[in-house]
C-alpha cells in the first residue's frame, strides 16, 4: 500500500468517517470509523472492524467502477481504514436506487419487504441532518438550487449504470444488491464524479444462497439498525466475499 501522508487540518467529521486536508490541495484523506448510527443518529453504537470493512470494500468497488468507466474520487487505500481521495465539492444530495422494496420505502408506501422493483427505482434525498434527510423531487432540487437539472439528469443516469455494474459484481460474490445510496461531487473543472463510500453501511445486501427462503439472510447495516443479528460477522462476510471475488 502507498505510504500514509500526514493528515493535516480536520475538514469534516461525520458519523462514520473523518476527512482531512493533506499537503496536496488536490487530495483529501478519509479515515473510516467503527462508530455506527441509524435513524439520523437516534440509535448509536459501534461495529468492531466496520472501518476496515467499509474502507476496503469501497476501495475495491471504486477500483472496479473506474475500470468500467465510472469516474470517482478514489485514489488509493493507504491503510486498512484510510484512503486518499480527490478533493471535490460534494453535492448535498443522496441518490438512492432500489431493486427490491425494503427500509423506508416499505414504511412510506406500505409495500411488502422484498417485493421486486423493475425497472429499478431512483430517488433523491436532501442531505440535511437537521431536516432528517427528506425525500425530494426534481423541483425541490431546483427550488433549493442544490444542483442544475443537467446535473440531476447526469446523477440519475450514472446511478442506474452503477446499479447494473454493482448488481453484476455482487452477484458474483453470491450477494443480491437490494438497494443503495450514492453521493456525487464536482471536481475543480465542474465535472460530476462519484464520491463517498459503497459499503455494507450504504448498500442492502442479502445472501443469494437464501434467495428462495421467506426470510432473507441480511449481511448489511440492517443487522445493526433493526437488531437482526451479528453485525460484526455480517460485515466480515461481505469483506471476505468481495476480496475473494476480486483476487
Ligand atoms: P432507506 O430504505 O433507509 O431509505 O435506505 C435506502 C438505502 O440507502 C439503504 O441501502 C441504506 C442507504 N442509506 C445510507 O447509506 N445512508 C442513510 O442515511 C440512509 C437513510 C440510507
């Protein structure tokens, strides 16, 4: 692994990571933490090894997506819990894609958990903790000037393309990608690129071995959110499957 640059000023500390400036103004350092929160931090805890799992899984997935032509902020993993990324301005929008009904979609629309969604559903949320990250429409995005209509269109089509690529990747790890959340940023030239992380914190992943059983075998943050089982073991299993698939 490349050596770790000395982190400088702490730019941002979120629920799951810290972002530092480095000596290079075009590079930030992301440190992934074991801290876990759910329901806008109403539930707090920690998942041992989560920082390492999320950093390593994200590094593998960003590398795979870059190979498939999806520009993203990833530069290099420099320790089990740290990666160097391109310095970008993050758009305050969370882009969610759903292939089956789960989580807040079931709650909002009364759908049965596990219902297949074809074609996949695309949603936008306003990244704003004080408001509880509300679901927003294109017109809300325009009203709040969060992004231009062209940027919203670009994020939507990139997210659908990333969904196809990630579904294929996870299928080869015997995992089904139920839904996931992406974030995008603007580079200094104003071009959109994929940022943040892609991990069991931000994806729902069910074991494909249990595909035809009534209760899915959950291997993601829902283990923590809803006390469904051993989150530490679930995260480690995702890590092992992703790393072995790539080797
Ligand atoms: P939801 O069903 O709770 O809306 O979540 C949809 C997907 O987005 C799920 O894979 C988890 C992910 N997600 C995040 O990564 N961060 C969040 O803050 C939330 C609410 C969901």
